[in-house]
C-alpha cells in the first residue's frame, strides 16, 4: 500500500469522511431515493443501495471498505449485504450502513406516496339547562385551535405540527403510513391571542391519540367520547377559548398564558391563582379545577369555568383587590373588595353567553336554548345545585354593595342598558389607576362617572339601576346638613335614614341638630348599616364646638371594637363582616348644659377595616334620652 493510500485510509476514520448512498438499479419505478430517505410504493418492492466512502471534498477513496447493512425492523424492510432492500410490510424502518470507521442511517418508508390527511377533532360536551345537564347524547363540539402532532411510526418523534381551525379541522401532507399516529393536545398557540393549556396535577398536558388510517385519509375523525377523561379537558379548553375571544373583542391588551389544572377525583375546589403558594397554588398561576368528587364535575360546568376566567380577566386587564375567603351568594355583609371580585365573576358567564348568543356564535354555547343567558347554573352530579336568573332575582335576598349577586345584577343591567364596552372601559382604563383606593363597587361607580360623564338622563338611569339593588350612591333628602345649623332638628327617639354620599365626590359629613336638657343622659347611635357603611360620630355643643367631657372628646368610631371580624358558622371560620351593626357607632353622654347640640356623622378615617368597608353607604340614626 502506498503512502497516499495509507493516508486516505487514516482519513476514513475522521469526521470529514462520509458515506454517500446511491442507487445502481431501481427495481420499482415508483421508488425514490433522497439524501436520507428511501420511499417504496408498495409491499414486495425492492431497491438497490450502493455505498461509497468519500472525503470532505466529495472525492471517493481509491480503496473502498466492505460495507455492512442492518435494518432495525426486518418486519417492515430487510436488506442483504449487497444493499438490496426488500419491502415486507407498510411502515417505516431505519437502515444503517457501516464501513471505514463511519456509518450512515437512511429512513425507509413503505407505501411512501405523498398524501394529504384531512382530519377533524370533536369532543362530547354536556348540554345544561335550568335543572342541570340535559343528558343529550349527540352533543359533540369541535376542538378548536388545538395542537395536533403527526407522530412517527416508532411513537417517539413529532414529524409535523399544526393546529385545528375554528371548525376543528386540520391536515397533514407528506409520507403517511399506518404506523403514524395523530396526537391532539389540550393546548392552543399564540395565534389565538392567548395561549391556553389544560394540564393534570403533574403538569402533563391532556391529549388523545389515534393511529392513521390510510383508507380514510379524506375524513379522518378524532372523536373524544364522554367516557374519555380527556373530554373534560377539551371542554375546559373550549370554554376558555370562547372567553379569550370575548375578551379580545373588547380589549386589545396583550394577554398572558393561562393554564388550567384539572384532575378528576380531587375535592380541593375550583379557584383562580395569580401565582404560586404552598397551600392551594402549587402549580403557579392559573385556574384550578379540583371539584370532581361525588359528581361535582366542574370541568363541564361552563358557568363556573367562565366565572374563574372572569377572575383571570380582572387580574390581566384590570385590578382585583380581593383577599378571597368564604362567601355565600346570599351574604349581604361581605368585604366590599370580595363582593366586587365575586360579583364580577358571577356576571361574567352571563356576559359571555349574551355575546355567544349572536347567531354567528350560538353554536358555541353549551347551554340549552331554553336557558336564559342571564342565568347562572352550577351542577352537582346531573342536577343544578345553584340556579339564579339575574333578570328575575330577589331584591330582598340579593341586595347591597356587600352582596356579590347584587353586584352581578347591577353589572348585568348596565350591560343591557349601556353595553359591555362601557363596563370594560371602566375596568381596564380606570380601576388599575386609582392608587390607594380599594377596588369595589364604589370605585367602579366613580370610574363610570369619570370615564363616561353621563348626561342627566343617563345619570337618572344609572342611579335607578343601583337603587334597585338598594345601593344608594346619591344624595339623601337631608343633604343640606353639611354644616351645623338649627333649621332642622331630629326629635328624640326618631329614626332617620341617611346616605353617605356627595355628588361632587367630596367627603360627606352629616350634621343633625337635637335639643338637650342639662344633666340628662343621651345616646346617639347609628344602625342598619348597608353598602359597606362604616360610621363615626362626634358631638358638638351649642356653640358648634367639639364637646369635651372630662378632658375627652365625646366621639365614637365602633360601638363594639373589632365586631366587624367575627365567626361565621356556615364558613366555619371568622371573617370580615360589613353587617348592619358591626361598624356602627354609639355615643352616650350627660349634657353639661341645656341647648341645641349637634351630631356629626361621617365615614370613619380609621385605616382598619377601612379598605374592606366603604367610603359611601347607608345608615339609620337615632338620638334617645336615657
């Protein structure tokens, strides 16, 4: 062997040496050779491969090694040591050729016609009405905008990825075999405007797979039946897809990824988390759907899911100051921040369904035609454990700014009268910029006035919408009582109802005159507080100066210190309560002299529990002689 030949053989083991495959004879006219792939049109066909060892410049070495050929799946294709391939079955296998210290792998696919698979994906939804699920068995809906992968024959490689369209349709074009499979994941991409994911408790995406059928390439159906656990995940994805489109119809803000974490047979509840915590939000920000024990299948409770998306909406596009906690739909004494947050969430499903009821979108509803869009339904097993129609709800049961359903009713009526855009404008443009003021129904009212500057007629309509839920953001009949005067006196034992509100947005102080006899004892007190009122009383003497007895001002903030935080037997824990008496005020004093005294009643400036209570509100006032 010459020095030149020896040098060539040494270089055969370096990374610049390559095996180049070519075909000396094609025994099937439909067979094709590419750089790394062989396509055979049918079982029984053959293909002759020839290997050549070349250097980095593409020059063949003078001496060629003996090549060794090996198939990793002889049931699909076999190859002899001359490089002759035989197609044994439909599918895909890899041929490895080795020689001269290097090797090369070529993919061989049998039945390799370039074809197009046209598919569609559907899932079995559950239609619901006023009484719960209707048990309709033919209720399939398209899986829209979901990730679809074409999986290789070995099941480990993703060869192509696409997404279903608005009708659940998708297609792949390429070399398809019966060893390929289609995998559909509960995930959208950014082209939707909001990337959505539905994961289990271990953060694995829900998905379904189906083997490719070469006999049904033009109508390849991936149906997810009701008995398949993933049907619930795809309903969550569908509901949130609707909500994302609704959100983007009213806002051009950039939305962040929303993950939903759903796990059957857990009972931790359904809730929204803004981030990680070690108690409830172990998987970080997202909607947690863990109410599927004993038939409480929230994964198909669209109104519950829309409610939670409403919290996401408030977090992403507005501001939400709620600290959460126990709340009942009928509670009228909630922390105003909580009542607003939950009320917005309670309204959101009806806002959604009203938008979806448009003929162009009505096919996306899961609600039966007979269900009013204003109704909120939460099922347990197959029946409705909660059904409330905001169009006809009781005023007595659902009233006050401290009641979440009253908040929802107000928002619903506003949307009907003025439109959804006006509501979203306040949420997105005003509420995020109010500084230290708490986000609640009061600040929403302030924002409405600021953003829309209502006419006298609209103002009257606005006041009537709030007043219908016994929320009085308006001046009362005594509004000339902004300073001490003797023109109107309250009689001892008489009850008056006042609103803490000024139309010019200034702080409202109510002054009430009453006559006293020196040496007699009197009690001044507020009661019947609603709308988050938190009163403070101060007594002024006949000279309209703050009354002092024993060196101390005669004043009171809370009649019972700390009464706003008390045990709730239904919740099984203590919580803040804006009840009729918890933040009431009471003063008892002995009049040092006869004359006309004055009571000043205003909203407290005490920082606790000021943020949970209101700046406005309604109260009753009485002066009694003991």
